[in-house]
């Protein structure tokens, strides 16, 4: 089952994807449907079945009219926390082999990144009921940093790079009792400033404070262990760069359960009613192939099982002012 959200008669509303050309409207947005399911002790799929209306919408028209929304939103963006984790994916067989070889050096010769990767390979998939190795973690922002599918991704004037990160995003709601509930998964473009990050790893936190996007479709239910996708950068009418990417637990050093545990173990991330968007990482970047994006470039990230690709166009901001803090 796959869902989208769109603007219908001026308000956010969820819809069930019936085909590449048609969706069936539901009687509420995704947040409300998930809250209903939690309160009733039902699955989200059951809540969707009970919310189906007779209204069908033209999916292509929704895209063309830019009426798509992220597939899960909170009514108050301040109550949506956007985070992620890196160094989680094994990558291609060649990359995996190269990484394995690099981990055979002495412990004191490993970079911090390689040490973190090695921790994940050795302990990121623990036995059920036991916590595994703690992954890298980063903060991106609240719901205001999320850009809708088909919308422009803004690049701040001070940014040194504007690069895609094709990955899975887990979408969650915290129940009234503080228990996290996974609503589903979506294609994500975590979007980062890789030049800033590369200059000094202590600037990783700065490099992640950018916009992002996920969707357009929400995958409801169990996730396949192996997923193959395509990430591309389109300039004008030409594909500037294209590369396959792998995700899903079969291609990761960490289990999803382990990544979720190490995020939600913090009490501050279990605030009743909040929405969480958590990016699970990637091993495929156009930046690694020396691609430098510019105004008007379009990112297209697709996973066949997730329906429509996630597409966003870059918009570079030109104005920058010094932030002058006033004394009270």
C-alpha cells in the first residue's frame, strides 16, 4: 500500500495510490489517519481502508499543479524533527571490498569515519532485543526545512555545495504514551553541503543544516531487504549524471531496528504527538564523481517499489545579510 498527500480544496489530504495516473482520496491527512490507528489499536492499512472515499483524482494533474505535499506532515512544523544517520551503507561490492581492506590497518591509523564504519559492520546488526553499535547521528531541522516533492530546494547564499543524497527515510509519530510508531517509509533526498563537510569533519553539523525532501509516496508495511534505485541529476533536457544505488537492510551495515533504537532512546525524541523524519544514509553521491550542481539542476531519485520518483529543482538564493543580534 502506498499513500500520498496533496492539497485538496485548500487543505492537506491523504490519498491512496491506485495507479500511476490515479489516486483515491481519503477523508483525512496522514497524521490524522495515523493518530486514529494508534487510538483504535489498528494498523495504518486498516485506518486507510476505513477512510476511503469515492473521490478519485488525476495523479498527473496533481503533479503538474504542484499540489503534492510530503506524505507525512505535522500541523505545526515545529513539532516535526528531521534527523539522519550516516556511514550506514555497504555500497557496491567494489566499494565494500575497498572499505574492508582499509579496516585491516592498525586501529590508531583509522580515520574517525572509517572507525565509525567498522563499528557498524562489526556490531550494527545485533541479536534481537540487544542494542548494537551506535551510529553517527545528525540534525537537519524541523518541518520548515522539508520541501515538497516537485518543489524547489533552496540553496543558501553561504553554501559551498548543493548535493543530493538518495536514501530511505523512516516516518514516525509519537503516541500519547510516548511510544514511537513507524508510519512507513519514503524515498528521501537528504541534501547536504559536501564541500563544507569535506573541509573539516567538525563542520558536518553545519553541512546538514539544509533543506531536504521526501516522498512523494509513503510505503506502508514491511520493507523489502533489498532495494535498487536510480539517482540522477538533470540539467536542462540532458541527464548530467546518473548512477544506480542500493538500499534496504541487505545493503546496510546497521539494521533499521538498531538505527531506530539509537534515535528514540533519547527521551526528548519521544514527545507525544511529534512527527519524526529520519534519513537512513546512502553510499551514492554525484559529488563523489566531481559533479557540481548549479541553478535549475533537477534531482530525480527513484525506487521502483515506491512508485513515482522524488523530483526537486535547485534554486540558489542570492541575497545574504549579516545577522546582527540586538541587545535587550
